[in-house]
């Protein structure tokens, strides 16, 4: 009898709790299946990507498919760059936020659980990505519509016939760099 009464009391308390308390700690459902699996960019490649983009404290870096947040976090920690990471996976967003807290850069970076194809990228001065070739091609028109001078850096994959200004190889990994041209 006591167990049943406890369960009923617990259920009643949960039902009476405000909506925000009932949902606290639960992740938002995925809007769709992620296009790629999470494969972390090695730190040496992150460092080279940020160097080729010449990031600094006046930049706003958007990392598309940000995973654990290492690119915006590194940019904030080393260069004072403000950053936004976008990822579909709530687990990756949670991990990225924990990493930002541990690196003490929560005042510089934020992470959005969302579809990178549906985000406003216009504030960015630098875009970083590690996506598959078909996703880069799908994203290319959006990137080319950004402010002229916006820097784009891709780990591993190019943008089809949009010739990179620079291609680097770091620890056997390719890095591609473009600047959005004037219209």
C-alpha cells in the first residue's frame, strides 16, 4: 500500500510541476536523421584550419556540424573569437556546452541544436565545416551568398568546381580554404 501511495504522490507532484521543470534535462528530439556521423577533427587540423582562416577577436566563427565544439572553443580560447556551433545531435550539443564550460569560454561561444541548412549564417565572418562532399555542394549556394570576404574552411572535402584559394595537408588530412568573392 505504501508503495502505491508513493507512486501516486510522485505522479501527482510531477503533474503539478511547471512545464519547464517537467522537461528540464530532456533533449529536444532530432528534427531529422543526421547527415553524417560524428568524427572529431584532430586538434592539429583544427589549429591549421584556424590559422589558414586567420581568425581573431573581431571574428564570428560558425562551425557547421560542430560535434563536441572543439573548433569554436579553440578559436575562443586561443584567439578571442566569438563562435556558434550548430549540430542536430542533442548529445553533441550537451558535450559541446560541457567542453565550453570546462574551457571557460561560455561568454564567447554558444551551441545550437538545429539543422545547419535552416540557420541564418549571415553574421559569420568565418565558416568551418567537416561535412561530406554532397553536403558541401548543397551548402555552397548559401555560402556564396554570404558577405564578400567571409572565409570558409573545410576539413577533408572540397566544394566541387569552386576552386579553393589554398589547400593544405596536415597529418595526412586535407584542408580547403575559400573567401566569398565580391558579387
